[in-house]
């Protein structure tokens, strides 16, 4: 019976995910078309410098299919998303969007994954430490690190650090990106700084959330009971307090994924990483409709999928949460 | 850890002012009619780049090495030189496709036309037909011989595009430059005859535009186009070109790599085959600060070309501090900042007195440090200022040579006469990447009582709005047009040239361009060109040229043999004569 309920729940969540992605894609399509600007003029003018005739502009518009009815354009794009072409080709350079995604996605994925893993390793222990040493020097030190992490824009920190590295060490990261399986040392050198910056920003939130929720949980009755039984403090924190505080922490981590992805946009440009973020920004600025539609739809799908996975993790981390309550929990973020 | 690095770096860093800035010309000098000569002495303060290395036969060029250059972005449009003139493409396209087509701008003097794929050419007596005799030692990178049929294919594709069934391929963006071509004929075995609709003595000058590159091998593209793949781009056929370097590798967003083409036809004065380099790596760095950092830590041999990546006085400080004598700076005359009026839209600016008043009021000299990063000078628009090589379009008496306070008094009087002594409000189309120039104009015009409303837009909207009649004024593009014939697209009537900076329907401008086309001597051409400039900038003041940027590109001093053009960063990007002295 329980398995049937889980299966039923999962089915409707997947249907909802697909429907939401579809609606989002329609909205993205409409918004992009409503934006002022003309990609054809951008292409022909070389970024706004060269002159060209109206006839050439109209001919290129027809060649790129931009004179077709909007419904036809959307339908063509939607079909190419479904059949694996990921939206067809870039209007700017004619590259298949599938190749753009397969090339850019791993870069951003690696960047975000490294940052998440490092954040978890760093932030949960720091949060526990800060909570257990409340208002002592360890707590103050942790807050001294996390407040700038939350306050400073990551691109600002990036530029300061790069300039500092040049001035002091006369060194800068490599300028040509390689995947880890191509040249591991080069990969580490080029990705280390952006990963550390993202980790600093991301983990600062998690440390503070962890600290806050542990401080709430340690006043619960079952914790007092555990102390009365004579259990060691470390055991109480890790086996009882942390486990119960994990639910909101996992929620925050999942919600932070959107922040992380947006955080990669400028860092990718500064550090020369050929990821999704930089590609998306450039495509939006020049109105490369197909690329923007495809990448944003993909990101929406990824975010919704992550939310679904987090909801399922709730169930594992807290058996008290039933499926009927889970919906409330996921939307309340607690 | 990060804070420590930050603080330490800031403490250890120090700022040195740049010595002898290029723009340091006093107002007194600006009214000196022989200021051109004084400018030669003041300009440039940095050692210019090394044309001597080519001309000095005692220097032994070294073969080998990989030149590492920054490129400001991925080449758009699949590297198709018919689709776009983006410098992100042409910085690379020169190496792959060569510095020209049948002809090219001479490396020693870009205002002259030199042979490239054609070894010679001759007109008929009426200058309505031009016959080009091709070289017989030119090969595509797949070792297929280059033939007159390639020329015909390329020109027809550029001028007319292609229709296959219901599929269409648009003509080249530069088809307007070639619209005078009526017919292209192949005269076997090695000649191409181009018939023009009207006689033109200076047709090779038009053809020598470095943007007109042959990147479309007929033997590879024509079969696929006839099968319906009309939008095929050079990237789709592995970038097979005619240039000194052939394609090796392209990772979008990261790097473009090219290698020496062993079968390249050009040779140096000693008969040694070009190019000297083994190859070039173009590293894609879209952020200018990231480029500065990479260059200053020795990861680059040369900077990127393109607005935003050219250096300013402040950025040069870091270069000279970190690299000292290991860096030199190439200077290229660049685009002009200007104020252009839409006189087809009703408003006070339709009154010529208002436009003159604004032209007299603006302190153009102050635009150089304020807007151009310290590098530039005031000049009429479209005047190639090649101080060192050729003055055929220079020695131009400047407009409005009185002291600033006298000009401003006149401006006030004109405003009063026009009935706007209290000023008015006027819109201005402002590109988000050029807000400094917009703010400069806004601040300047406040003194005249004009409230310049800035409409700040991104590149996508810029390319729509600038060809529309929606705006009151605009800055115009930063294009560089070294020959007068190339300017009709930006100065002509709106109904013929929607890209024109100033929107007008003045048929007198048509008359000047007709006279230009009919000119029979260079002196006559220069005279008509000056009359046209005077008409546009003074008599009608449709456009107010303010200052011309000087683009500064850094190179390591071990990079030798660069042929830096005096203007137009698209020129001489083949790097065939470059060698590395290390």
C-alpha cells in the first residue's frame, strides 16, 4: 500500500514536472520574442559596426526561419527538443545546440558539483562547531568568515584575488580550459579559484543555517533526555541534533542550487570557463532565441528535478514526514 | 585567506602615472593650422611596432614558434566572412583566409592597393571592366588549386545569395559595396573579368577591403549547396581557406588553433616562404580584465582587438609596471565618437542653427581623456590619419578653430536666434557598452541648457534602433572606413542607407557621391571628399564628429614583424610576416 502511494506520488510529481517545464518554455519563448532587439542585424553588422541593406537583412531573416509564424517556430523548436537536437541550431553561429549543451554543461556541472561537495564537507562541521561553541571565539571566527562570504559579490572577490595573485606572485590561472580527463593539473589550476569562491559563498549560507537549526534542536526534549542519560555531547550533537536539523539544511542546499548556477555566470567569464552560464548570458544579449530557449528550459527542468529529488530525500531523512505532509514541507521550505 | 591576499596585494601594489600621454595637446595647439606636424612629434610616446623588421634586410627572421593571442570572443556565423564583420572573426580570419581577396591593402601603406590572389589587373579604357590575372601558385588548404571559377562563385554568392528550391541563402552583408558589379566572367585559364554597371576608376580600392575574404571553396561548398544545404558555413567544411595558416582545432569558448600552411604562396623579400610562425593559438577571453591578467603574467604574446579590449591609460600602467621593456603597444586609429541627428523626426534639432550651436559648444578635446581612455584626437570623421606613410587624405584644415569660449559665445547666440535660449530636452540612443561617451555628451550639453535623455540599450536593441527613426540622436557605429566610397552607407540618405548615422533625405549628399564615383584623379577625389565632409559636418551639421579613438593593443617585444595598420583593426590580421625572437 505504502509502495503504491510512493509510486502514485512519484508519477504525479513527474507529470507536474513535465507540465511545468512546458509552460516555462512557452513563457520563455514569448518573452524572448517580446524583447526589443534584432539578432539578424547584430549578425550582419558584426556587433553594430558594419552597414548592410534591408534586403540582405530580410533575406537572412528568411534563411533563419524567423519570418515563419511564431507557432511554427515554437513547434519546430519543441520538436527538436524532444527528438534530441536540443532546440536545433544557434542562430548566431549555426552550431547544433546539442553540441553546445554537451560541451558547456559538463563544465558548469563540474564547477557546481565541486562547490557543493566542498560546501557540505566544510559547512556542516563548521555549523556544528559554531553551534556547540556558541558565543565563544570559535563561533565568532566562523561568523567572521561567513559574513563576507554572503555579503561580497563573488565576481568582486574574484577580481581582487586575481589582481592580488598577479601583484604578489606574478601568477594567473591558465587561460585554456581542459577537462579533468584531458589534463588534470591544468584543470585543477583553472577551476580551483572559482570553486573556492563559489564554495565560500554557498557554504556561508549553509553554515549559518546549520548553526541556527542546531541551536533550535538542542533545546528539544529528546536532547535533554539524551543528556540526562549521560550520553557524550559529541554523540548527542551528531547522532541526534544534526540528524533532526538536516531536513531544513537539505532544503536550503537544494534551493541554493539556483544561486549557485547564477553565481557561475560571471565567474565563468572572468576565469575563461566555457560553461553554460557564460554561454547563456552571451546568447541572451544578442537575442540568440534558440540557444536561450533551450538552455533556460534545460535549467528549469534541472531545478525542478532537483526539487523532486530533495523531496524524496526528506522521506529518507525524516520518517515522520508522510507523503501528504511532504507537499507542505517542500513548498514551505522547512 | 582571501582577505589576506587582498589586503597584502593592495598594500604591495602601487600606481605610477603614465608619462607623456598621447592626448596631451594644449588648446592653443588646436588652433594652429600646422598642428598636424606638431602631432607627429608628440605622437606616439610609446615605441611603435616594428615595420622596420620587414624592411631591414639585415635582420634574420627566425622560423618557428607558436604565437599566442587573445581573441575577444568566439567567431560568430560559423566563421563566415559573408555574414559578419565582427572583429572576433576577422582577427582569426586573416590567418585562415588571407589579408584580402584578389587584391589587398599594402602592408607598407594601407592606402595603396597591392596584389594578393591576383598578380595584376587592368581596366578597359572606360573603367567599366576590370580584368584580374590570377596567380597560378595559390592553393586551398586541402591542396586544391585556386581557380577563376572560385572567384566567380564567391562573387556571385556574395552579391546574389542563393535559391535552391524553397531554401534561400542571403547575400553577403557587404553586397552593397559590390552592387556596381553587373557580371563576372571567367577567361580561362587564369583571368576573371568583372563588368561594372557604371565606370569606376577606383574599383580595386573598394575590393581591397580586408573584410572581403574568400572563405568559400567552390569545390567543397557548391555541391552541398546544390543539395539543399544552402546555409553551409566555412566551419562546416573544416575552415579550408587560402591564408598562410590552416585550421587545426577549435574548442568554442576556449581556443582556436591554426598551423602553418606549407603550400602558402607568399614569400618575403629574400625569397623565404611565409609564414615564419609554426602556428597561432587564439585564446578566447571575453573579459578585458582577464586578458590583462593573462598578458601581465606572461600567458599571452598579444592582446585582442575589439572595442573594450583596447587599452586605456589606466590599464597600461599595470602592463608597464609588470613587464617594463617586455611590452610594446601597437596603435591603430579607430572609430569616431560623434553625435548624429535624426532630422526626419520633429524637434528643435531640425533647425540647423541648433545643430551648429551644439557643435560649437562641445569641448571635443576633453572627450579624449574622459571617454577614450587618453588615446585619441579630435578630427573630422573618416579621415585616415596615417602620419607616417601617406597624407593623401590628411592635411585637412580643422573646423571651428576658434578658442572654446568664443565658440561657446557663438553657440549661445545661435540658440537665442533659434528661440531656444532656455534649452530643450532631446533623446539620445546610448549603447550600454559606451555609456561614458553618452554621459560625456549629457554633461557637455547641460551648459547649453539641453537636457540629453539617455536611452541605454543593449546590443540586441542597438542593432534594431539605430536603423529606425525612433530616436532623436545617436552616436553611430564605431566603424572605420578608410576610403570615401565606403561611407555612403553611413552618410547617405535614410531611404537608401537605413544604417546611416544621421537620418536625412538630403539629395545633395547623393550628388557628392555621384561626383566621387565619376572622379578621374586622386586629387579630384580628395577635393570632392573634403567638400562632402564640409557639407555634412559644417554647412548642415547633420553629424558632429567629436574625437577619434586610438586603439592600443599590447604585444610582447619578442613578437617581431608585425605590420600594424595605421587604422582599421581588421587590416593585416594574417600575421604572415610575424616571427618570435625568443
